[in-house]
């Protein structure tokens, strides 16, 4: 039986394409009707074979049937549910209304995925919170971490995702620096799916699961490094925490990062 992946935040399908080539069955969620339509054309054969299902809806927590979604024609990878997302970096957002779906509905319809990739521009923590309502959770999860300027004028609980994941039993954490993916090669023999000679770029999530080639941390270690990166050298905390990015930390000011979690 094919293992299944949920690609939450399909965008133009770069990650979905990688997962399909590795032989996985994919359920891809994309709120933008324009991007979903493009992927339906691109992956017509995979959809026909049943290997890929595209869900053209926005993932939400509540029971609303539709939601306001903000698209950006200049940066089409910045589609978001958040009115303040990246506004300090670009103002070219337009509001549309899109239908919604809940994570529990996806699992009830398609089953529990082996791996779930989450990249929905600031609403990622909402998806992590939704995991808590499931009877079972995926073996592997990756989620895009916020950078300090994503919501520059709004208070951010940057550790909420880590706290939720640890509470659900995820104990092993890895950080993928997306700015360095061009130098990453797929292992051969493969550790997930089939081998693919795949060239990653700065707009993909890259390797996952057993193939991820980065150090493993516990929740305290990754939280300390992420806080130091997120708040910078001048911030002080009411508990023991390094005031600057710890030596050996994967975080740096010129990257963007995915957090990968698995159960111990």
C-alpha cells in the first residue's frame, strides 16, 4: 500500500511533485483557485490515476463554510488567512472568499497521512492545533517557522507550535534551512519511498522523514535556539536563555526554516 502525504499549502506543486516522484500518494490542499487550477492541469495524469487529490479550500479550525483569503499577485506564495501577514514587506494583497475544510474532515475522507507538510503562511499554528483533535497523528510533521518580520507589528507566540507538538508526543525535532537546499542531495539508496535525483531550490520544503540530513534536538534545545534567533541579541527573558543565537544553531538571519517533528 502506498504511504500517504498531506501537502497543506500546495502553492504551485513543487513539493507535491517531489512526493509523487518518490511514489507517495498525495492529498494537496491549496486555497487559491488560480494556483489550484494550474496544478490540476499540470498533474492531470496523477489525478486521473488516483495518486493525487487536490482540495481547493482553505484549512480552518471552526465550522464556517467560507473564509476571507488574501492573495498576492506579486508574491503568489504569500497567500494567507492573516490580514497582517508580511505587510511590512509587500502591500500587494487582495481579498477573496474561498470555501473551507477542516483537518479532521481530510483525515476522515482520506485516512491518516504518514507525513504532513504544513506551509500556509502564518496560519500554520492553527493547523498544528487542529492535530490535537485527532485520535491519531502522523508519524512525521513539518511546519514552516515564522521569521521575526512576518508579523512585525503583532505579538507572536512563537513557541506555540513547539508546545503543541511536544504535548502530542513529538519528541525529536530537526530544522531544515530552506536557503541551503540547493546543496542537498537525495540519499541513494533511499530511506523514504523510491530514489529520485531531484534538484531542490529555495522554494521547496526538501527532504523529510528518515531522509532529512540535519541534527536532531529535543524540545528544550530547539526552543532555546529558536527564541534566541526570533527575538535577537537585545531581548532578555525571565528564565535561563542564551541572549544571542547559540553556537551551532541552525538559525541565521538570511534563511527561512521548516521545523520537522517525529515521535520518539
